[in-house]
C-alpha cells in the first residue's frame, strides 16, 4: 500500500511513475475522498467542542435563575442531541476511512526508476545469461514424454483424482522431486544464511491482504468452506512475510532471512489455454521460497543477493538460464522491481520462468504494519520486504528431465543431487 502522505504531496509524480505499468491513478477521486475525510474530522472536532461547552452550562443556567432539575434536564437534552450527531459523524468518518483504505489497496506499487517501460513479457530486458544450451544428437522430448516413458509421471490418474492441471509422480521421479526440495533448503540454509521455517498452508484474509493477493486477485485463490474464512496459500511468501505483521522487530535481529518449502495452490483463473500440457502451470506445485526483511537502505543490494542465491541452485545443477528485468507492464502488483530467472527447455527451444525475485520496498510492510525499531531514533520504521523462488521445484524437475535426457529414454541425475538419491546416477 502506498503512503497516503506521499499521495497528498507528490500525487502527480506517483501518477506518472504508475503510468509505466499502464495504470491510471485517479487523483481526482482520491482528492474527493480525502476532502470528505477532512470534513468529517473537522465536524467531529466541532461537535466534541460543543459537547464540552454544553456540559458546563448547568451552573450558568442555575445562576440565571433556572431550577436545578430543569437546568440539568435542558443540558442533558442538548448533550443527547450532540451525542447522536457525534456518533453519526464518527461512523461517517470511519466509513470514509474504509473507502480510502480500499482505494489505496487497489493501487499497485510504484516501479523503481530502473524498471524499463513496456506492455508485457515481450518488453522484458535481458540482464545476463549463464551456461550454454546443450546440443543433442537426437530430437529431445518434452518432460511429459520423458516422465511418462520412465513410468514416473501420471496425468491420467491425477485427472481421475482431481481434474486437469495436477500430476502424480511415482518411484524414482517422486524421489528426485523430494531430493530437489532437500537440496535447495540445504544450500539456502547452509551456504546462504537463511533460517528454515515451517508455516501453515491455510491463512486468513488479512495475511493475503498484507502481501497484496487480496482484494485484487481473489479469483486466483482457493477459498475453503467452513466456519472460518481461510485460503490455501498461493505461495509461501504469504505466511512467511506475515510472520512480522503487526510487530516491531529489534535492530539486532535484522536483517531476517527465511527459507521455506511449501506446496502452493493457484486456480490459474487467467491462464486458460496456456501450458495445458505437463507440469509447467498447475493448480498444486511445490516451491522453496526465500523471504527477506531488511532496512530500507539495504533492500536494493538485498534483491541482487537474493537473485544470486536463486541462480546458485541452477548453477550447481548445471542448468542454462538467463535473468531478465521485468518491464512496467509485466511487473507484479506489489513489486517495485523484479528479476525473472528463466531456465532453458530444449523441447521448446526457449527460456521459461523458474523464479521471480522481487523487492516490494515498504509496500507490503505498510499493509501489514511490519516495522523495526531504529536504535538511532528509538522510533519504529517500516521494513522492506523481498522474496524469490529458490526454486519452483516442479519446473526445476521439468528442466532436469529435458536437459539431462538420454537417447535411450533414461535421465542422468545431476551430480549435485546424487547424494540425495543414494548415489543413483540414472533414472531408467
């Protein structure tokens, strides 16, 4: 959520910056709401002053010769009228505040200056490449044919259980999937200094509002039926970042780095017809997520470091990839700057997203009221939040099946994963 004071002071500059996203900020609507709020606040203060003055009139009425009981009754009637009007005005002010909050909740984050202009993913800008795509002496298959050929990937039974966009994995393939999770967590905790956390897979609406999934992206979520309003998490970003909601963190506990493995659940409401084959885009998938909570002055460097931590996984697996910076039109709602890491898929002869690493600055923290205490001032300040996939496990499995496939249908296990596979060198 944007700072309301910044909107009041620098509305035109913010509007111009948001135009890079293709978002039209309605400053007139905001000004009208803010004027109504101010008017309601002023009227409330006037009524409180009138009430205070009226409560002192009993003595004055008695001095003027009025009967004591009559004076009390007259003042009581005046106070009753003022109280009713004051209650109405307070309720009106609260309703306007709620309108303003909903208005602010619907405004995306302001892109950083480094974010390039553009409408969609075609306008993203490549930052760097790593590794060389492998040349095959045969026609490489896609991950579906490779996985089914191994007897390890079963979409038919998954559809019988749950419908489209689900997968069942068997035997060595299921083990490889699990090995990837353990490998990623070990690298991030042992080498990159993240603290592993385990969190609930169901969260309330406030957690989703805090990170920006609600109210805008309600249709992308799976909502549970029951007495409590709960949602399946779309990413570990939601519960992990919200660990700091409504808290003031002490300076000596900063920065905070968390690594977390969870399943992720997404309805993919806006992706009909996209990636319907295989495991690229599913309703249920696994991720190892990295989340950082840092001081404002550290967040730009933290994004570069976090992106490097995600890249390190691909480098250890020897999977070719590239890094792109997202243009304004492709930038996520809550992000101020995002790098996408895209892994090479031989079957498609193109790079596909495997991780998004984003800096949200204080946008999420303001929604969550996640703060830290600055020892120099003694005052709380909003933290800056960042997160990134380190990595999406299913897509990493897809990349291994395609890049490490052999002509006989077997798949070579990357050396980095063999200790997690009890030394197994091939799936066949």
